[in-house]
C-alpha cells in the first residue's frame, strides 16, 4: 500500500489516460502533491464567455496564480494551484489507511480563453482548441471542466457536444442557477448528467457554493478511465450534417435535463437594457459612467499619490540622507544609487498603486455586473471605424487619466489582436502627467490662450488615436477578419465584494511583479547615466548634468531635432527624463537651468529661460516650436511604467514596435507643425 | 415574404431564413440559438442601429451591419 501510495499519485493520473485497466487511482500521497508541480494533474477550465469561468478560476485558486501570455502568442492564460481535499478517500486500495488530512490533491488549474466552440474564430479560441485537441497527449489537460450557463443551457452545450466527440475526461459545471430559477427554468442535474454522459455539478462560483462537490467530481474523473468518445451519426466531412446532429443532441439533452420554458415577461435585465442600450440614452449613460471612471481614477487617487510621493521624496529620502551622513557616506555614489535610484524608483512604482487599485476595482465591478457587454454594444459602431470593438473604448478613455492602468484594461478585450492594437494606441491618449507640462508650456508661450493650446493637444490626441488605429488596421491587421457584432448579453448581477477584491488583487499583484522591476531598473539606469562623468574630471556621482553621460547623450541627439525648432540640449535632455516619467520634465528643466520649479499654472523664471531657448533654437519662431514640442511630448513614449505595462500585456516585440511607432509619429508631426507654423508665425 | 432583420418589426415572432454568408458566422449564430427555422423576437433597437433579439431565455445583441444581412420571415 505505502509503496503504491508514493509511486502513483501524479504519474498515475496521467497514465490513467491511457490505461483503462488501472481503474481508480490512489491520490493519498499528500506529500508528493504538496504543490502543483510538473507532475500534478492538469485541469482546464473551458466554456463560453460570460459563463463565470474566470470567477470560478479565482474562487478555486485564490492568490496561487501566475498569469502571462502563452508562449509565442499574446493570448493570456492564467495558471493556478487548486488545492482540493476529498471528503472520502478516492482510491481502490484494499486496505486504505489514509488520514483525512492526506486526502489532498493539488491540481494545476488552467483558465483557457473563452470559446463557444472548437472551431476557432480568433487566436484565443484557436489556442483553446489546440491545447485541448491538437497537442500531443502528455501536453493536454487531464480533465476539462466545462462551464455551462443554466439560464441559457443550449448555448453552452455546443462546446460540450464537440468535446464529447473526443475521448476526453469532462465534468460539466452548471453556473447561473439562481438566474435560471428566477426565470422558472428547473435543471434536473441527474437527468442532464445521463443525457450528456458526463458528470454534472451545480455550482455558484460568485458565492463559492458547490465547489466541494465539484472537487469530488474532478477527483473522481481524474481517477476514472478515459470515457469513450460520443459516436456521431453524421458524416465527419459534412459540417452542416455534423452541426445538425450536434444541435439535435443538445436539444435532447436540454429537453431531458430541464423543466419549464422560462418566464416570458420582461426580466430585470430587460428593464435596465431598455435604457442602457437605447439609441440616444445608451451612449449618454455610457459616457456618464466613463466620466465617473475617469474622475475616480484621477481625482480620488491623486491625494493618495501625492501622499506617497511626499512620503518618499520627504521623510524617507531625508531619513536615508541623514543615515548616510551619519556613517560618513554623504555625497557618495552609494547614497546617489540608494536615494536617486532605488528610493526614487520604488517611490514611483508605489505612487501608481492607488491609481491601479481603483482602476482594477472599477473594471471588476463593470465586468461582474454585466455592464461591460452593454458598453461594447453602445460604442461598437464608432470604434469599428478603427477596427476595434466597442469595449476598446474603455481603456482609451482611461488612458486620458493614466496610460498605465489603461494598458492593463485592454485585458477586457476578448481577442488578442484587439488587445495588441488597443495597447499600441493607448500611449497616444494625453494622460494627466503630460497635462502639467502642457499647462506650463502653454502659459509660457501662449499666455491667456494657454487653455486653448492645451485643448488643441487633446484634439490632436484623439485624432492620433483614430489615425494610427486606422493605419494599423489597414496595414498590419489587414487580414483581421470582419467580425460583426453578435453578443450574448449576460443578465445583470450585483457585484460581490469578495470577487471584486479577489480580481483586483490578482491584477494588482501581477502588475507589481512585472512592472516593478522594469520601473526601478530604468530609474536606476537614468541615475547611472547622470552620475558618469564624461567631459569633466568630477568624481562619479558628483558631476554636473551637462558633463555627465546623460548630458552628452542629450547633446548628441540634439541636432536630430533641428527641423522641429526645439533643438537645444536643455530641452532634449528633458525628453530623456520624460521617457522615464512626464511628471519629471518640469523638474528636470529646473534642474538643468539650476532654477526653482515654478508654481503650478505659472511660468516663473523658468518660463523666461525656456522661452529664450526656444526663440534661439527656432531661429525666431518660438511659438510653432513650442507647439511642435507639445505635439512631440504628446506622441512619444509616455513613461517607463507604461512600457512596463505594455511589456506585460503584449510582450517585448510589440512594446518595441510601439516605441518606434510613437517616436516616428512624434518626430514627423513635430517637424510638420514647426515647418508649417514658421511660415505664418 | 422575407425581410432584412433590421426592417423587421419589434415584438413580432420572427423566423430566421438565412444566417449570413459566412459559414463561421452561421455557426456562431447557431450556437447562440439563431438557426434557420428558429422563432425569436426583436426586443428593442440598440445604439448604433443594431437590434436586441430574445431567443428563448437569451438576449443577443446584433450589430447594424449584420442586422442588414440576416433575412427573417415575420410570422405575426
């Protein structure tokens, strides 16, 4: 018994896929299954969109999750550890003496992209099909949990019908049972199980009910031999005949497994949709909600961001400086690395936390409530002009507050190509960090017309999004098929606190893990460049900016900006800093000129120096040069945190492509603005 | 007599005649319950010129362009 217990647990689960004679398998080896390692059984969650798949995934795995793009694709797949404990020993050992605490099995749970069928219409659906059917046996999941919406059962069963045509272990998890009950649809689980030929379990992942029986069913399924594939009474080469046979099978299963045809009177969701989807009022409600999201992510988060910023630049920096002074390292490069590199980097990262948290909370609420599907309908036609679905409007709107959470918000898009395209367009939305620079430059150059100049930047931002989206759609994404709007609208539900918190934490921790390192490393990199003396004999870390590697680089690239009218190294160096964070542009300017930073909304002495510089570098055309500078600032890389976020969402290749595209667009536009502007101004 | 879905009256029983030219789209519609011969109702017009259909207990939003392509027969 003990020999078998240590030898079998994980490997036997895989072996059982090929060996009917093995029968039920002992899973009592708690030690070997302490963590879901390479040998742990793999269970895939599959199902149509909006069936509660991700909710179930979060409920089963908690925080034990890794998220990332599937190798070679931009399709995101979440993996997590599902720690199951059986109420009874699931084994056929003759003399089982396992204690209850040993009846544990850690399962690697994989949340596959939502799919209505195994006939892929997008890369996400193709990945789901490939992982379930195309990869060699060992790479496939050991069992599939297919989620089916009880309130719309027939829609969810097409995928089951296709999976049943293969020798796969399947458990069907019925969700939305409360909604089905409210609609007078009664599901007979036993009858449905008999009709489908696979175990069926009713669950409520939002309330975390029925998860124990689901675990039991999955463990039993893993231990059981492979089921026979469902015989199909149609010619496999006749797709129409196959479909007809599948729909008949589904209809028979629904007939056998459900009672009642459901209430025909308008539901609660119908009554809300009468307003939320109405031709005129729908967009008004949508815009009001988006405005609310924008306001909350910017205004509510701002005081918390200021607090964290002041905490890091104030007490923490002062305390660290005092500490270095006390140990005699004041002014040393070590102090510079710690204060201007590490503390500045971590501080910058943490200032994003309130913003990201609020953003993720709001996204979770909108998704969980069911409104996101309506938003997609309301703005679909407008977004279709740039080849994106209506849902893409949300990240773009959020981008006007901050690009970093906006990039993460692209995750709401179902298709990976749409995610990449939207993530490439988000940096063109003028975030609030750029607004502070626009205001300073606007006040300096345009006085009472500063507001108009800033407004023009927002118009340019919108046009850039539309134009670049249009161009990318008709070049790189030319083959992206026409995808007409057909959305199965889920019923509205009250968002739950637990689910919202769980999803928010999952996304926030993912952001901090991936983006944190990149942000801190880049801030340290800029500090390093500013510390390396190149044209002076000053010591490392004690060099003037102009004589540092940073200053030399800025001076080297300055001639490139000749046609833009702002080719002075003092200006181009701020753009290097602006690559890290736009918030730092004004302070970098002040540092370069050795002047105090002006008060918000004022130009001060700094304004006079900047004006004089622009006047000289533009050959007496400072106004078009200032406009060109604002346009460049708008279009090129927003900040390193955005890059880190892009890297996480769409990978290194597309992030690099985006940087090059933004720089090219920024340069071409700045040159055009200055060259045309100097003719008149 | 068949009419385009976008021209069909609201709250009448409709029967789908033609599920679009693309096979993939036909299958997607069929999975959502819109198969040729299926009876359903249009519940309301949606923003952007689309329609919301009630098929059994489901609500399916259909975009304006697709609503122009689908053919239905008005039963009552």
